[in-house]
């Protein structure tokens, strides 16, 4: 068994405020990571931290790009245990999209349609939640996520475990502190 990480975020950007207004959800963005340190998070979002409408497949990080610019980003980090074979399929799905990322666009129309409970699927285009669902679906991970998926829906996956809640920039600090406290207790 291995773990994948689902990261829900709210950055407070103009676009995230619009999304939050229409969905009434706590979080407006979702990413997926294959490592517990979140050194590499993948999603569809801003390609440039200063331009919300130039978007596509992104490699995100806790302390660079959009999350560095918007340092007050709130997050919930979840882990999900998957079989080794499923983990490899998730990795393959992510790396495939990464390899052909120039062929894929951001599904802006689909993103706004979600607020009106309308699904607009576009060929070779994703918004963040569609992409993370795609990666999990490719690995045949049973999620029961709806076709009209929003970041908030990922909290409802069976057996998902909340690992962290707070400012994204403090994720590693708090994770390290918890691990150190556990070591002290066990010593």
C-alpha cells in the first residue's frame, strides 16, 4: 500500500473568491501529490501567479509559484491509501498529462458551469477537480465522486484521512513538529 495526497486550498484570489461565492464551498482548488512533503503537487491552475486566466497543467509547490505569492492560502491535506499498482497508474496518468501538457487547456467554461450545477466537458481540457478525479479514475480508485466534481467532493472519499489543516505554508513545519513530538514520546 502507498499513499497519495489530496490538497484542498483556498488562496483568497479574485478568481477563488468568485468560485467560492458560486459554490458556497470552503475550498476552491484541489491538487494531488505523490509525496508526503508535497514537493510536487499537480493540478490545473495558474501557469503564472500573476495571471489567473493563463492556465493549464501545473506543478505546484508549497513555497513557490501561486502558493508563494498568496502566502495566506488555507489548506486541508488528506491522504488516501491505494494499492501499489493503483499508485503507479496515478503516477502514469499525471506524467502522461505532464508530457503532453501543451495539448491540454484549462476548462474555464466547465469551471464556471459547476457553480450553476451544469457539466461542460471539453476535449483535452480540465479544471483542477476534473484533473484529480481523472488521475484517480485512471487508477480505478473507488471514489464515488460525482461527474460534476468540485474540490469539496474529495473530502467525502471513503477512507480518506485528514493529515493537516491550516495555512499551507506551515504544512512542513507542523508535520515535522508532530513527527518530532511522536519520537520524544516513544523515547
